[in-house]
C-alpha cells in the first residue's frame, strides 16, 4: 500500500474501532454479528486491510451506521430514524411492470438511496487516486479556459 493509502486505511480502521466500542462490542462479538472473523476485524482496525463494499454494506445495515461517517469520519455515526419503506405493489418481489412503481421506489426508498450511495462510495474509495487525478485535470482545464477568455 502507498503511504497515503496506508493512512486512509488506518483512519478507516480507527472509525470501525470507534463504532465497535460505541456499540460496546468486543472484536469477536462485532465480527460474529457481521458473519466474519475476529482476525479480519483486527486487521481492518489496525489499517492492515482495506475491506470491500460488502463490509461497508453489512455495517451500515446491521448497525444503522452512517456510511458517510464510516468512509470520511464526517457527520453522525449512526442513522437514527431509518425506517423501512412500505410499497403497495400487488405481488412483492414480482416483476415490476409499471414504470411509475419503479420510479416511485427509486425516489422514495432509503434502501435504494443508501445502496446507490454505497456503490458510489465504494467506487470512490477504491479509486480515490484516479478520481483525484481526474478532478485535478478537470479543475486545471476549467482554470485554463477562464484564463483564455
């Protein structure tokens, strides 16, 4: 791991540890509740391992952890008022045949929004260096265009 990646992994691990301790759980109990090993949690908390999306998703869903906090350390640690969305579709889990039903779900479902945010966060987390280079190139281009006006 590069030095910057190591620092990010360590900071992420400290947030995982803080969440676990706030919940009052040992590494073993925390790991068991997520269906993973205590050794894995130890490696994550010490910054030796960068977990994948499933890890983020499981913590978020199992403990109502705010994904933004988990990834960046900003915002509230937990999502307090997350409630399941009730959808009135005749046959749950059947093919959705009406575009309106699908759009209703996409725009109102916290689970969909958090899943989409989770996917985007995963991409950004795993490709941070590339994303930062693209943003820097875009900003340099914008600055260059303004300078030539």
